[in-house]
C-alpha cells in the first residue's frame, strides 16, 4: 500500500510529530511505502491567491507547488492527517493546504446534480490532538463538530472513506497518557 502522511505543526519535537513517527514506523513495518508532507517544514504557502482560482475554474496553469502535492495524493492509497486542534479547529496551515490542493476539478467536481468526489477508492485516518480532555470535547459535542467538518465536509466530500481519532489532554497530561496514545496507533 502507498501511504501519504500529511501533518501540520510548527514544532518538530511536538507530540504531533511523535504521532507521525509512530504512524510511519508501523506503516513501514507492514511493508507500506510511505511519503510525508510536513507543511511547516516545507514552508507550504497556505494563502489562496487568484492563480489558484484561475486554475480551478478558468483553465489557467496550475501552480507548480500544488501540482506536486496533488500528484502525491493521487499516488497514495491511504492518507494519514495529523494536527493539533487550535481554537476549536485545524491550524490555518492545514486549512490552506486543503483549500489549495483539494480543489475543484481534482478532488471534487461540481455538476448540475450536485458535487461528486473524485478521489474514490482512497482511505484516510485523521489524528487530532487537543489539550482539552477528550471527555469535555465529547460532552460539548466538539468532537462531533470536528468529525463533521474533517470527515464529511472535506475528505468524504472528495470520495475518501475517513476515520478520526482524538487524543485529548496532550500537553497537560502525563507521559504515560501520551505513550498509551502512541501505542494505540495501528
């Protein structure tokens, strides 16, 4: 299987990166071919500009950086997306990546009968880290809001079958808690 890991965190020593390392290790142990997109490390430009709109809707030339990432997504059978939840949502870096890369004509098509996903046959697993205990996010339905946005609103909209895992209380929790999270990754 071809496995693409996409992650967004500015600190290369973060728990987000520890998850990436664990996912990569377990994928390689299963014989999977792995590629990684480190949005901060690659200095991805998350700002949607007019050339992005022009290639999506007006047939203009696609920006080179976007073409590279779209080819990586097409290459992959499975995507793993890892990020911290900041202010009840994904980091702006990842949101900009989704806006620019999972674009009209590549990830989905608008038709007179409604949108259709163009990335069918792919799967994804999303890992979201929070500093809030998971029980609080479950009680306030924040986890359900995230699932609705990331699974239904983004990846399943594009045809990708998706599952999401939350790791709560990451910063304030114990080393044992963080270790248990890493051990739970399959």
